[in-house]
C-alpha cells in the first residue's frame, strides 16, 4: 500500500495477494489514485461459479451447473467520484465499527478477522 496521488493520511493505492486457511487464493486491489475511477466492484470467483457485486448490488451470477445466467439489470447507485479519497458513503465503515463494538461487548470475535485464522462465524 502506498499514498501515491492524494495528500492524505492514509493509502490511496493498495494491492494484495491473499492466501486463506483453506488454501484458496484471493486478490485485493483498491485505489482512489486511478483515472477515471470506477464503481466499487467485488468479484467472487471459484471453480463452481462467479458472482459480481457493484456498488453493493448483485449484478451477475453464473454457476457451472446452472444453464441460465442470472444478470441483474436494476440501476446502480452512481458514485459521484470513485477516484476521490473522500468517503461519501460511510455505511460500510460504520458496519465494520459496529461489528467490532459488538464483539467487544459480547466478548466474541468480529465477523471478519484481519489476521491469519480467517473469518469467525457470526
């Protein structure tokens, strides 16, 4: 991770190769330092299928043993400036912090663990 473009106290460019406890590999890329910037997108891909989320909406599911592909055409939220370091929608950050507080209050593990050991079960 690096701060390559914006004058901010956090990184604006990140790339990581992840290896999960199961042996599965993942790739994480996040940047507000690119032009023109694109909507948030998560692709979950495995040997049995792919799911794609953009702007927190499921837009496509393709499964190996399902002859019909599910494509969602519902209009998506438009991120006013994906290349901006300003967080205009704080809901995801808020959810992570609320989960962290819940874990402290109930003496349990957060849903997503940031260390080797993987995610805890809800």
